[in-house]
C-alpha cells in the first residue's frame, strides 16, 4: 500500500531563466491534469508584466511564489507535485532550497535566447546533486537558434550529455510540428485551440500521404535527414543513465501553443523517478520505511494579507503523515499535532488526512519552524542539505519608528525564518546586520516590514565582502584566543548563535586564513 503510493508520486521543479516560459508550461501541465479548465488560471495570479522597476519585480516574484508554491495534480494515475522555483537571480537561494525537495527537474530554455546565466547556475546545482534532468526547449513558434546549435550550446554551457527525445520540424513561421523519437510518431502543428488540450494530429509513419498535405515535401525530407543524423550524433536514450543524472533527454515545443507538452508529460510520468531516499546526518532514510519523516524546505508568512498566518512547507520523505497525530519536532525536542494540514491542488488549498512520500504538506505554524527543521514519528534525525550560504550584501538595519520596535524585531525574526535573508549581530556594537544574496531583498524586507508588521526601517551600508562561519578544533588554543582578540571588530553571531567572521575583502580573508591556519573559515553554515 505504502509502496504503491510512493510509486505513484512524481515531485519535481521547473527551473528556468525568467521569461523562458516556466509559468506557461506549468499552466499547460495543469491543464492536462484537469486541475484547471482554461489556461490563464495560474497566470492571473502573476502581477501584470511590463512594469519596469525592480520593485515590481519583487511583487511579481512574490506573486508567483504565493500562488504557485506547490501545485499537485493527477495525470494517468500518477500524483504529480510541481514545486515553484523563483527564476530571478536575487531569489536563487530560495530556489536552491526548493531543489532539496525535488526528485527531478525540468529545465525550460527559450529557443531564441538559448542557455541563460541563471539556468547555468541552477543546472550546476542539479548536476552536482545528481538530480535527473529533462530539458524542454520552448517557443518553437518563434524564430530562434538552429536546433543543432542549441543542442550544442546545452551540452557545452550546461555540461550535460543529451539525447533528444523529440525534434522540431522547422521553426518560427515554418514550424510544422515535432517528431517524437520516444513514441516514434509525428505531431503536426496546427495553431487553433491553443489554450485547450487540442486534438493532436498524430502520424505514425513518415510515409503517410496525408502528412505531405500538412507539411511540405521539403520539410519531410529535412526531417528524414535529421533523424538519421540524430541517431549518429547523440547517444541513445537510457532511462538508467537519466536516473543516475548522467544523461538528459531533450524535448522541443511551444508551451504557449500547448504543443509538445503532452509528449513531455507522457514521457515524464514514465521515466521521472518516484520519491528517492534522502540523506540525514545519521543515516539514509528510505521512502518505504513505515515511520513518518519529513523536513521543512520553505516557510511562507502572511500569504493572505488579511489574516496573519504562516505556512511551513514539508516534504514527506518516508512513511505516512496523518492529521492530528503527534510528531516530534526534532530541533525543539517537542511533539506537536496538526489539525489542519494542507495540500495544494492547482491553486486551491485543501485539508488532507494523510500524505505520502513525495507529497508536500503545508502546516500552519505559529513560529515553531525554521527552514531545514525535521519532523518525525519519534526518531531523532536531521535531514541534511539546506545550508545557509554567505550573503553577498550586508547592511545595518535601523529602526525608524521608536514606537514600533517590537513589531520590527518580530518582523525581522519571521522574515529570517522564512529565509528571505540572514540576520547577524555584530559583537562589537550589538547592531543587527542583514545579509542577502541579492540587492532586491532589501526592498522586499522593507516593504514587507511596513505592510505586514507596520514597522519602518532604514539601512546603512557595511563594507563586508563575505561572512564566514568559524570553526576551531580547540577554542581554548592560543591561536583562537589571538584570533578573537585581533579580529574583534569583525566578529558576530548568526541566528543560531554560531560565530561568524566578516571579511572586508578577499585579501583580508586570505591573510586571515594564513595567519590562523588551524582555524577553518566556511562560506556555508553546514560544515
Ligand atoms: P516565466 O514564468 O519563465 O517567467 O515565463 P512565462 O511563462 O511568464 O512566459 C514569459 C513570456 O513568454 C510570456 O509572454 C509568455 O506568454 C511567453 N511564452 C511562453 N511560452 C511561449 C511559447 O511557446 N511561444 C511564445 N511565442 N511565447 C511564449 P509575455 O508577453 O511576457 O506575458 P503574457 O502577456 O503573455 O502573460
């Protein structure tokens, strides 16, 4: 029973550079699942595009993640969970965290723009973690790069070994359809009915007379040549290699026109992995284990501005989660029951009674959770893999309304729990420093403090280059005492009270490392 449920689940993330078509693709996938009837349901939550200011970018990003943090739907007896990953670079830390909760990813690439920076970074993380990757080349209805050049670019820039499973017939105004190498048929592109599930115009043989009526003989000839070439140039697809993260299938299509999406989805549910074992500090946890375990990979506060609420998103790793059952919050060493755990079907929330590995549950939280927390049936384990990285930007945060200092502190604490940024306290003067990955977060924090907590803040620049977590084998050693004495002005604590050294430049960091060889300086908190 548990095993059956596990085998039914596919939990994945779609990653892309902004505007490559992630939202559009998500929406079309939901259409197949019958989760929404009309395209536009996901999109309408997105703040209208076209605004140029960075600030609107925040709203847009927040708009997307609020509406589509998690989307579940059923398709051909598979339960599919899509996890949203913000595309904007300033939100990349959130994306990295979400990647700890997926079992595979689909990477969307814009045929005209090719491989973009943000995609490179995210794919690198997936590659390192051996997450199975499927590539979807989007916007074939537009003029773009030559398919072979693009495949070359994907291999080189993303360092992937690829095997096309569909291949386009023409492009832009000449886009005639795609050949499906997986199912060995041709789907001819007709533009009507693009917002609904259109009837496909499938042909099983290249020799079908009707096919030449729809696509020219010239196109057909090119396709035949392409197919021969593809076989010689690219490795044959192997599911085993894909699952090991060693081979990546590529699909072509147009999400907007709902073309090539079904091919992608049908193959996806066949090859994408069900929930996989996950490493914790103590051991490896298998989904089939009977006892429940899961971890928090995302926290979202104040999703509804009219109600103060906060939801912790938990990925179920093993066993069965049940409503109203006491589970151990490992870090707090306390048991809690959850009376209204939520699941997210399309863009609706609903209370669930049970969840299985691969599922994402939203738990109402009154401030007990931070990102990375583990909950279990009773075992004291800690899931790995959600480290904090050194921020790139640092600013002092000041209170601008003396009457609201309580609100300000509460707001800062909650936003940090959500993982929006990191808070440090500089030992020298006890002042609060906010560290972020991108500059946009400062605007987000300021805006949210004001609108959600009624507090006002201002920032002051601090000239730091990196925050390094300090590890010393012997805290009583002369070297460590000397380090603390001479670097006193540059020391602080993170939220968990861990010692942090702020280097003001790469040069200082190198000099400090040389001067104190027995002390280790880590640029992420998990060492
Ligand atoms: P994102 O989530 O990755 O940021 O991308 P999103 O889906 O929002 O798509 C970005 C833009 O690209 C949208 O246009 C969308 O309609 C368009 N798009 C997506 N897929 C295709 C496709 O297959 N072909 C073509 N031609 N365009 C596609 P927009 O004008 O920015 O937004 P909207 O006004 O359509 O909402």
